[in-house]
C-alpha cells in the first residue's frame, strides 16, 4: 500500500500489479482506498476486514497507473493480508467483467 500526497491531501492506494510487471514498466497498477461506503453495494467495492493496516473500502473500479517517481515519493503503509488481497482480486474481477 502507498500514500500519495495530492492537491486535496493524502490518498491511499493498493498496488495490484505483480512484481514482474512492475519491474518492466515505469508504473504500477493500483486501486484507490476510500473511507466512504457510498458505493459499498457494488461487487467492485471491497470492505477491508478488521485488523488491516487501513480501514475503509477498496474501489476496484478505480484502477490507475502510478508512476515510479510518485511511488518513490510515497509513504509505504504496509501490506494487506492474503484474505484482503483475495477480496480485492474478486473486486477487480467484478470491475473488469471477469469471472473465476
């Protein structure tokens, strides 16, 4: 997870691209963490389980590229558990129209 300072304050992101991809591109793929549950009814919005490094929801339909330069200036917040990352994976599949 990373925190990037934006014009409106820090924003939290979960890096979802794999390390092999990240080593070969100048960007990482990430999804936004939000503190609002406004779209929590969508399959693409995942509630973070209790005990994670952050509280909130992961908006898996808010997939974006984060440039290496931005990541170098970011603050690492820690990692999500396997359980949380599995839920994020399901959210990404819902957002992208894929099924397991």
